[in-house]
C-alpha cells in the first residue's frame, strides 16, 4: 500500500512550497503584448501543485479569474472584445495548431484564455460560459518529452499550466519569454520533487 503524502505545513503563500524551498525570489516579471487570462477552477486554488497562479505572478498584465464557485456566476463578456484576438488554449476536437504562421495571420495582440483545472474541469469552460462559445481554440500537439511531472499526465501532450503557457508564449512572443518561464517552472518542479524525496 502506498503511503499518502502529507501536505506541506505552513507553506509559502506565493509558491505553495515549504518556506525553506520557496521560489518566489526566482519569479520573472514580464509585461507582454499578449494578455494571458487564467480561468482557474476554485478547487485548483487548494492544490499546492497548481502552477497557474505562478504564471499570473510572472506575467504582470495577466488576469486570473476564479470559476465554479456555487452561487457566484462569472461574467466573461470582457474577454470577447475585438481589440484582441481572443483564443482559448485547450486541445479540443476543433482546436487548431498554435504556430508562427497562425500568429502572423492577424496583427492584433492575442488574448490567450487558459482554462486551469483538471481535464474535466477545463473541458467544460466553453460550454459553461456562453460568452466564450464562439471563440477559436488553439493547441500545441507536440508530445511532452519530460520524464518528471508535478502530477500524473494522462495524455502525451499533457503539461502543467505554467509549462503549457511557456510553450505557447514561446511561439507568440519568442524564445526568451519561453526560457524565463520554463526555468521558473522547473524550479517549482524540482523543489516539489525534492520535498517529496524524489529529487537529488
């Protein structure tokens, strides 16, 4: 029988690691042309492995909205204004590949709407929020070659939210942005595994 891991006691409220392993001082601070909007399921906020909030801390002009709280409907109509190219970042059946060619086809800045939750929670976003139903979906199909993960991944392209955002912004904004966010994600991953006794 596998022993259940004990939750971190008194974690840092910024990165949710033990305070001795805190990575808050490694947080990059970037203001980008792209505006990332995280739609975080409220249950994700209780999970120490959530990396969406780390992306929000790193991206100064990003927005984080909490969804799914009973009796607290969320109006997302401001995410459909035409001053941005509004895209939902989720590999649905109708999603198209996010590529430099796709980005170059429209000169407007991109608003990248990122559902943050487990697969079931994320897949419901366009259907639970009618304002978003007509927005285009984008994906990155390249398999994730990483051998270590914060959580078990059930799809070849599965990634943590921060890791996925880094990949997308690498295509939209360039390699330097991807590199800074990837370094930040790996610090979270390595110190989480260290706390679990799985990383030397």
